[in-house]
C-alpha cells in the first residue's frame, strides 16, 4: 500500500435494539499513532459503536478492518487478540483484589497463579516507568482513588498488548488535576505509537487533546474534521443540530433572607476519620452558593448530612428552624418535609434504582404525597401520568415512563432525577455534580433549570469538581480543602488559578 493503512476502519456499521436504531451506516477511519475523538449527545450511539468494535455487541451490518485487514470480532477476547483495549466509563475492577490481581485476571499464563503474578509484577513495573503509570501493585482497588483505578484499567489493556486503546468518557469521575494527568499519559502513549479513541462530550478536552474528531448525532456520523480546523461552537452545533450557548446566561442575583444556616458542622465517618471540620456558611433565597474542591475533601459528606444520610454535630437551620443531626430524625423524608430537595452526586447508586422503571423512580421519596395515593393504595396511573409530563418538560429521551432507569443514557438519567427534585418547588436545592457525564445539549438545559429555580427565589447549594461550572453558575463560591472551608470568593473577583490554590490548601500569600 502506498499510504499507511488506518489502525481502525469501520465500514457501514449498523445496529438496532428493537425499534431503536443505535447506529446507522457508520463509516470511520482512525489513523495509527493519533488521538481520535468521538463526540455526540448522550444516546447518539458512541458507546454502542465502540462496544461493537470491542466485541460486546455484534453489528447487524458492516465490516471492521484492523491495520488494513478485514477482522471478525465476535467477543472481547477476539478484540484483545486484535490488539484492542477498552477502558469503560464505569470501571470493570474487582474491589477486594489487589492491583496486580486485577491486571492478571483473565490473562493468566496457566493453572498456577504464582508465575503469572511474578511476570505481571515485572511487566507492570516496566509499563509504569515507560508510560508514567505509577501505582502500587499490592494496593487493594477499594483503597485507591478513582484516578488510580483508571490507571489500573489502562495498565490492564497495555499488559494485554493493546496497540489501540478506547476510552469511554474517561474524565467523568476524575478531578481536574487527575484529568490533566490522564491526558499527559495519553500523549505519552501516542508518542510511543499507540492509537487512542477518546469518547467524550467535553469540548475543551477534544480541542486540547485530539488530532481528529468525529461527530455523531442520533446514531449517524455527521462529520469528521481535523481538530485544528474546527472550534467548540462549530462542534456543539454539529452535535446538537442547533446553536448551543456555551456560557451560562443569568441576571444578577436578587438575594433574600437566609434559607440555610450552617454553624460549626463536624462529620466523622464510621472509620473515625474527621471528614468535615467546623464548617460554617449560609445560603440565601435567590442565590447559588457553589462549593469548589477536589473530590474527597468533605463536600460529599456535607451533602449527605444536609440530605439526611449522615449524622453530624453542630447546627443546621432551614428557614430559621433547627434540623436534627443525631440520626433520630435525620432521614431524607424529614428533610423533604422541610422544603429540601436533593440531587445526589452519584445518580446511579444514590439517585435511582437502576432496575426499576422511570415512573417508579419519579415517585421515590415522594410516594407519601396525596396526589400519588388513593386511600391506602398508591395511584400508579397518576404517577405514570405525572412522569410523562415531567419527561416532556425536561426533554427526557425516550419519553417512556415504563423503561427501566438503566435503559436511559446518563444524561437522561440525570434529567429524571432533576425533574423529580426541582419540580417539588423546594426552598433549598442541594445539587451534587449536576452535569457529570452529561452531554453539551443536556448541560445547557440543566444549567437553565438551576438558574430558573434561583430566579424564583430559591436557595441552591451547588457542589461540583468542574471549576468552569462553579465559576459560571455561582453567585458566591466557597472552597473546601481537607474538610474545611478555605475561603469565599465572588466569581467576578477570582479565577481558576486562585481557586486551584485554595483547593490545594494554599492562599496566594502562602503560594
């Protein structure tokens, strides 16, 4: 061949799940030694396409070519044999196994495990040095952070001799610092000749990281362009099919009385670790207080206490009335009765029951409401009708109340939770990581809903690891580090650099 063969070429790939056409006649070429981005809204078919390439699904039509050779990939073992590795959005690790055991699992050299582990230890050390993927091989997965767990997934693929690496929404669970480190690793892999496919909805990551980007919309490939020859607004329009606001538009806050008052709040977890330390702040009607910080610095525990999941000491008042923190009445129902709605950080484990239908999830926590009940029986028809209306207002796709929560894309799962909580007309909305793993069209919509609630005079406590989101949505910003509030800033009087220093426990003077 006169020209280099693509590392991957997909020709006319189609895949349907019942009446839903997930992929429709998709063709794409990925050149070797490049980082190729694939973007699109949730439900556009990106993950389905990559799952076909990795052997999780079988295409209804089309061909797969690897390095110029037509290849059949009936399962993931065939994909691995073809040099393909995949790092999923939700990691496939055994939590009570060590890093080393996870890397070897499924790739043992024989019945005796000891030689396989010894070989893997040697190879892990070499891979860690070559690609800056340092991680303790003897650490338990459950004891390391998500950034390190992602490194383990990459090491698993490299250990299996992957030359092509697919990463599905790799920064959805990472802090900004962890994401930066990941992209340095990807650049190093590219320099070593690896081919990387990056599935993401974050336009800044695409612009900063990729060589080429392909755009999908509603199961079809709409464009493939060199990253240097496009722009975020152009990509956003190709993804959504219309112009998208990439900034939050909101008028100045009209602040009212204090809705939430927190004084000297302390939280100690079941292991005796002091997670929240003498935290005090307030949130007023008609304002958004953003809590910035690297994950693991007490923000999650703060939300759990406010939402009624966790015990604490100190004082919390809502509309001037004390909230019980001893556990006797600190349940979610009592919080809801006090006008608090809560969109938790992890929609799948805390916001939804994934095997239950959408209409059942919409009723959770509010199943005692009169409008959902007929005498001593729940009025399921009323709940389904209410869910249909919420789905229409919040543009949930597909708008089917009888679908299980796990059948919706991440962005649409988030919309179901938001619809349930926002439409309760709360005095105080607690919202954690509102756009984690959500596509750009849904981000715009979610931000609009948050601002609309604030403009109705509601108090909003926003927790997010996305500094851009914190800066654009918040009326005031508090920064947490090691369980403490390091300081408060006004968005128009600070920037990502100063907030980053506070997130690291430093002030400008200390830096």
